[in-house]
């Protein structure tokens, strides 16, 4: 998955950090936005990509994972968007 996990003790507590290289995903998303520019919405439209490390935070937060929260994340991080109309 390309995720690096670091575990360290900070002020007597354990801190877990996750990092990843988003560059390949950003390149793929830019190409997809260019390829789908001007297309209409349809069923099963892929509108973006959320890195696995970010998905893990959704599962740890209250409310879990749902389409509304995922779309909000893609809109807040538009470089991960595959379909420009999803940003509106």
C-alpha cells in the first residue's frame, strides 16, 4: 500500500503516524480529470481516490465510512478528484 507507519512515545503516550507517497495517485487523478472533462454524471462514476491511510482515519472516527464523508474529503482535497463535476 506504500504506507509507512511510525510509532513513538510522546509525553507518556503512544503516537502512531502514517505517511504515504501520494504523487502516483495525483498523477493518475489529473489524467482522469482530463479524460472525463465535459462528461455527464452516470451510475458507478468514480469521482476520486482516497489514500488507504486516509481511509483508516475514517474507520477510527465516529460515523465510520460513508459516501457523503468520502465526497466531502475529495472536495476538500481536489487534486485527488477524478471527475471535475464532483467538485461543484
